[in-house]
């Protein structure tokens, strides 16, 4: 084959014109917005020009250059324009069964919380205005009092997320001082939150005590000196330790702190103000029981077990919460009005005693397996009608973690519709890819030779869309 055939002296001349390609793509896909097509075409052409220049400067082979100019520009530009014009974030159907899926936005809001956020977003409000006095008011209004009433804490404060809460607590309580942490608790949560890195950024000096598997009360006591500003306990949110292990519990740590006059803070990660222990959930996630052990502050996420919007909630002593509020960092880490409204509505459901019914994350976590089984059979029946004989469907019992760096080692019983390939049919990865490509993408678990649709996170209202997605995936 003559590889030189068709390659002009300057291959950059073979790049399409932005105008012409834009018109071509818009004719093929009139549904795509023009701005996105223009941007996509420009990016494609620029990228190819860059690639060609690099190849030319390296004296690359003609075949490599032909690969670039042989690109199907309009197909590439359509894919890019479609991605660009999609809403961010775009809604998906969570069929993984993982209630607090970090990649899927953790806790979904209750209808009331979503409505409150939309209302706050679209209207003026008394966000920082006291209607009684006619003067400037407190941004968090009654929200902090409600959190105090629910938790039994002396005082409450809320910031942008739990990472911000930890940062604010460290900076407020221990700036420039030493913070003592067990080596067994120097955790990483989801890539970018690492306890040692946060400490460095907060301007405190990390003092590690104990070993990876065992830390004793004496380890803390021996490390306390004139420079000690804080004893910090960090919840091992996303892993569990077993075997030859020992840790100092929060009550013991508070006792050591008292003896030496050093404050104690717990980063609980996932906390709840609804006692889930009577449903078999680990008791240490119930914040009031942590507060009763007497730490100066406890902080946790608003969108994990709490079931509300992204936020970092700090509860504890009036003295330290007053200091948190005065810290200039609090301004940089503050909540926006939509989040305040959503969090307030979430807390309101708790005060009314309706949290388990109204808050989706709690409702999903607490749904009885028998009720999941009924919905699983209903889904299997619908899927059966569109499936033909290229896949086999079964309803199976399974177990699924809660997710979101909450309750490590704890799993919920669940029911799944399991899809297995039949001879001549698409494999599990192909089916999962097809489900993800649906207009309303469906995210499923893939295990061994099966695609699992988990009913713990699928509501009755999702079943039609899942059925349509599978039908399309099998075409
Ligand atoms: C999740 C978690 C964080 C980070 O919380 P965000 O709300 O995601 O910022 C920090 N510490 C612990 C222990 C966590 O589990």
C-alpha cells in the first residue's frame, strides 16, 4: 500500500473548516444547540491541528498523520457537543443499591427540602434580615437552635461541608499548635481529604501516637505537652480494622483531655440525629450519644447518614462554637441560601418526628427486605416482557453497603433483579454500558457474569425508565 497517497505536502490543509463542519453537524443533529456545536467543532479541529503539529515536529510516519486526518470529524463533534450541552449534573437512576453513593451525589433531598431550596433560590428572603427589628439578621436564623434542640448540644454551627468543618475546628481550636491523632485514624476519605494534609493546610502540627493497629490511653497522655492544642478523633469512615487492635474511645479521650486541660474534637464523618440503632444500625453514628461523652466539638456531613444537603455540621460547647463563628474562615466556608433552606427543611422533618418517612436516604435504608422483594418481582416481570431470550432474569437476595464513607463493614440486606447473558446475547459489561447510555442513564452493579439492579435505591416510579433502558440496551 502506498502510504504517501492522499497526504498533501502540508497535512494541516486537510483539516476541515470550522464553518463548514459546524453547518454539517447542525444539519445532521438539529437538536443540538448551535453554541455547543461551534465550541465542539472548534475544539476537535484545534486538537487535531495540535496532534498534527506534534507529529510533524517529530517527523512521524505518514500512516500516523493519515490516522489524524482520517478522523470522522462530524461524529467526534457530535459526541463532544452532546456532552457539552448536557445539564451538569444530569439526573441518573441509581440501581446500585448504594444509598449514599458518593459519585451519584450522596443523599437525595426530601420533597420538602428540595421545594425549600427552590423557593429560596427563586425569591428574595430574610436571609440576613431581622423582620422584627428591621436590621441586619443572623444568616442561619433558627436553624442552629433547631439543631441544638434535636441533638442536646449547647451550640451548633454549619459550614459548607464536613471537610470545611474539620478545617474550621482545627484552625479555631489549635492554630499554630500541636494536634494529637492516633496512627490508626490518619485516614484518607475519597482521594482529596487526607487527615495529615488537612492538618497542614489548617496550620496545625500533627503529632502521631500509637501504631496502625493499636493505640492506648497512655500514648495520648505521654504526647501531651505545652504545645498541645487539641486531641482529635477521626472516624474510620471507609474501612474497618479487625484482629489485634485497640483504640481509645471518645469517652476515654475526653477524660484524658480534661485531666490535661486540652480540648477534644471528633470528626465523626457520618452522623445522624435519628437513632437508627433500634433498626440494627451501629450506635456510634447517633450524634447525641457521642455528645453525651463530653467532647468539645463533634462534626459530620449533612449529606451522608443525616440525609440532607451537602454541609458540615458542628455541635458542641457554646464556648468553642462562639469561637468558630468569630473565625474569619467561617465567612469563606459559609453556606449558601439554598443549602440553608434545604437543611432547615430536613431538620424540620426530624423535629416533627417524620424523618424516617420523609427523608429519602433514611426511608431507603430502613425499607424492609420483604417490600424490596415485592418490587423486585414487579421489575423482573416488566423486564421479562422486553427481554426476549437473550438474557435470563432472576430475583435474588443480596447485601449492599450504605456507601458514602459511612458505617464501614456494615451491610444492608437487599433484593436485586439479576440479569445474566444467554448464549448469543450481550455480556454483562455490554448490558451495563447500554443501560448507562439510556436517555435517563441507569447505573447498575456488575458482578461476575451478572448485571444487578438493586431495588433498595429504585422506587416504583423508576421501574418504567429502567425497563425502557434495558429494552434499548438489548437492541
Ligand atoms: C466524609 C468525611 C469527611 C469529609 O466530609 P465532606 O462532607 O465530604 O466534606 C471528613 N471526615 C470524615 C471522617 C468523613 O467520613
